[in-house]
């Protein structure tokens, strides 16, 4: 999907906005029935959450899939919560962006920095994190880059390690930065409901 068609898709979506707890929460309903929810800081316009819910082939609503932000405990049932607690020492992979970069944190990785590597697979359009001691391996894509059809650039990828956490950073290209500014301007045209979810339309 090219950048322009993604912007057009966002404009075509039915949008609902509400401000709560210092965050602007926006719900998108797309023509195909899929939904996206985003949360932005009111003071800094920083995206903190993006999650998707798509309909199954049979037309039923699927589960929410988190793209950006932490998975809240309310997302899971009690049995799953217990399983997560039991495995709390396992690596935890989350995405938390900054204004200028896509960023991922992998917690509970105690190995020294020298064992890690972060590379790009241009054909599979994904990032690969691995350790030379073969204790950890992870492949993940960057949906924002995929939606805009932009190639991945190895020089934009870097990582640091501290406090048992590996932080992977991919610098956003100019096209993404420009698009995000345009999307923010569109969102600021959406009338915000002061309380509760009220359907709103863009101007």
C-alpha cells in the first residue's frame, strides 16, 4: 500500500475521538469493517497506543492486536494472566515509538551487548534480532513502512542494551515523518467528545 492510498484510507474511515486522562483517543472504522484505535498525548501529540481488530472470514469480530504500546492486563482472561505471570522472566517484546524513530524494547535479556545483532532482511521486509549464543531470535516487520511501500534501510537500524533491556531503534524516513504530520492535522479536525464515545466526522 502506497503512502497516498494509506492516507486516503485514513481519511475515508469513520472517526470517533475522545479526550481522557491527558490522551486523545481516536477510533477508526474502515469500510471493510476493520477497526483501529490510537492514543496520542494531548500535550505532545506522541502516539502511545495503536491496536487493530479485523473481522474473520466468517464475519465475526477478532481479538484486538496491539501494534504500538503495552498489552494491558485487561486484554487477557484470568487463565492467560496466570500463564503470563508464571512466565514473567521470559523476554517481553513491545513497541514504543518516539517522534523521530520506531522503537522496540525487549525486556528480560540479561546477556552482554556484544552477543546481540540487529539486521534487515530486505526481501522479507523485516528486522531480525539474534544472539550469538543462540539464546534469543526474533523477526518482526514495521507495519508503517509496509503500508507505505517504503524499502527498509539497514543504516537506519541501531540498538543499545542496558538494565537487561535491548532497545532497537529505526529512524523514521522523511516520508513517514511527513505523513505523520499530515495525519495529526487531520485528527485535529475531528470534533472531540468531552465524555463518552460520540460519533464524529472530519470537516
